[in-house]
C-alpha cells in the first residue's frame, strides 16, 4: 500500500490530521489543535492507592461543538496515568499526586494534554510543636495523603488537529 493510499484511508476514516483552525468544509469538520475539552474524573486517585503508572478513567463532561455540530459528545471516554505518587511521610510530610491526561477514546486514541495535581495537608505545625514539647517524638507526626475524587472536572487540550467526517445532509 502506498503512502498516499494510507493517508487517504486515514482521512476517510476521520483519523487525526495536521492542518488549519476549526472550520467546516463540505465533507469534514476540523477541531483545531489546543481546543479545550472538559473531562470528568471517574476513578478515585490517592497516594495511598494509586502508585506511579496507574491508569485511570475519565469522560467528556461538556460537548465540544464546532460550527453547531457536536463533534465530541458528553460521555466520550478518556484515559490518564499517574506520573508521580509520593506517600505521606514522617515529620509532617504531605503526600503528592500528579497525573496526566493521555487519550480521548472515540473509536481510536486521540492524544490530549492536561495535568492534575493534588497535595495532602502537611503536618509541619504539629511537627514543630511536638519537637519543641517532646523532642524526639516529632517523627510520629505525619502529613496527609493526597487525593483526587471522582467527578472532579479537568481541562485538557487536543495535541493535534482532529478531522472528522460530517453527517450526511
């Protein structure tokens, strides 16, 4: 199969293509690079249960509309991955959780960018007070785990232009 035939197959199936800003053409709708997509977290993430590498689920929370056409409907699935998960620790150290949005799944993966961050409450004040009052017992004071609950809304953006075929008129 030639490169031209492969490119034509991608265009006909609505696979990602590089190109122009969001416009409606006779047969295709273009969703431009950087278009915002609001996602809802479906899973609970925490430094206690979600180590680095944990894959989690999201869904589109608001439709993406281009020229009056709902091109990415509410409920479209997406996935993300935990990239940093530091547990709470001694001396009031709080947990830290970072995750990134990876893909929108609409028959094929569509690359997205977006980050989530959570930090547990630290126990620094308690640690200092315990150290002053009891000396060596300060290590028993810990911070709190970081967590992101389900239903949290996250902003993500398209990494590449998305070209979709328009419904037949």
